[in-house]
């Protein structure tokens, strides 16, 4: 009867485990010491417009063969560099490679000077100026706008409330519409057990730690799971590098401007007006049905921050003849970060954008 153990195979496994043990020790020490972290946000860019703490970046490195230019609108409460984490793991790099002229808004880090910023500050103030700046810089008559999470909400309200702005197409991703489906922190706001004033600091804003913890309660065991996975893969240099990048970004939140947070609490969390498609802003009612440009709604089927149910009936609220919904097997961040994003999610988004673009000379 043959042996159940192959001596050569057993020796290879022992050798592999020994090598991984050495690598695990080396990478563990580097991780604890905070050394050897991968460089981030390496795609060349320039600031082409700014006002107060807000900056508009234009990226270099692609052919810019397609137009109109592509403007990414990020959330107010996290860092915009999630769009350009590292080479090979960058939305910006990918879209440049597909031939788009890529712009990204960075909202900056609010302090007491931004405490009075309202939704209108962004949707009727900054965004119309930024769209104009993109057109002027790129030499284009219009812009393709792409909003992510809270940036998607801002993009919707801007497009609906300013129908004369030169928006050629609008895509939103992981965008909350029905706040009844937004989880524990929103429920506490709805019930009045948490008030905006109770979570604001002396600057009049909601501190970054409060925002970070509000996301953490959606997945209470996420930190433990993350460290377990890190330990199991500590021998893998690529895995460790990706973990360090994502850990840094996920903990790098910014304060939420106080006046805007009050509006979000009243209009969205408590009255859930966004789910009705009618929102009072700037002395008028903004109707999402005013959006008549080609529209793409992107949903992460595994999104725990903005669950699919929280997207409501968004696709039916706009009044466009060209509406598509793209459902992808990804979480909130996995839509744009990681190997699956590079292989599947971003190509699907770029295909839609390319169908709504044209060749530039």
C-alpha cells in the first residue's frame, strides 16, 4: 500500500511554511514600525482652480483622446485620494489609460470657516464654478460628471437645481437616496436620540472621529476581521501593501460642515425628502426629474455603507431617455479599489462613459 504522505511534497510544504514565517516576521516588524509603506497618489496633477479650501485637480499622463472631460465629485467626509491610491490601484490612472481627460475635486479639511457651509454652498456655489473651470481648462463646451457616495448626492442636486449648466452626462455611484435604509447612525438621527448639536465640536462641525465611528458601527467586527486577514497574509508583500493603503484611507476622514450636516439630518434623515425626489434648496424646490441628460446609476450589491435598498427608486426619478443601472458584486470601496475593480468594475463604468463621449482632436 503506497504511503499517504509524499516525502517530496511534505518537504516543499515545510520549506514554504518556513519561508512564509520569515516573511511574516519581517513584514510584521515593518508594519508595527510604520516603515516601508507604499507611496500613494502618484499620478501627476496640477491645481487648475481653487477657492477657499476647495481645489480642482487635472491629471496628466493620458492621451485625452475622448471628450467631454470627466469630473469626479467626491464625498464631503473622506479623503479624495481614494480615486488615486497607488499605481495599479487607481481610478484616475485607469480612466487616463482609457483616454479620458480627468479632473477631481478635493473639498479640503473644514474648520470653523466652513461651519456655515450648506448644501447650497456646494451645489449652487462651488459646483457651477468648477464645471465652468473644467470647460475652460479643457477647451470643452460640456462636462461628464461622476459623483461618488455623498458626492453623488451633491452631483444630483447640482444637476437638478442648475439645469442650464453644461453637463453632458451624469453618473452616480453608491449614492444614498432612501435614508430609511441607511443603518444605525441614521436611525438615531431620525429618532432624535442624536441631534446635530450633540455631535458638533467647538468649530461648529462634526469631528472626523464621529464620522469614522458612525461608519464603524455598520460593521462592528470589521477591524478584527481586517487584522485576522492581515495576519494570515502577512507573508504576502502585495497584500500587506494593499492593507496599509486601505487602512490609511479608511481612517482618514475629515469633519462634516455643521450647517450642511443639519440640513442632511432634517431633509434626508428625518423627512427623507431625497427619496421623493423633491428637495427645498436655495429658496426653491429642486426636482430630480429636471435631470434629462444621459444617466448611469451604479450600485454595489455588497455595499454595507449605502446598501442597495438605500438607493431607492433613483433610476426612475430622473427624466432622461437614456438611463442605465449598473449593479456590481462589490462593497462600497470595492467598487473602485482592488483587483476586481480594475478587472471588472472600472471597465464597465468606462465603457458607459466612452459610449457617451466622442473623439477629440
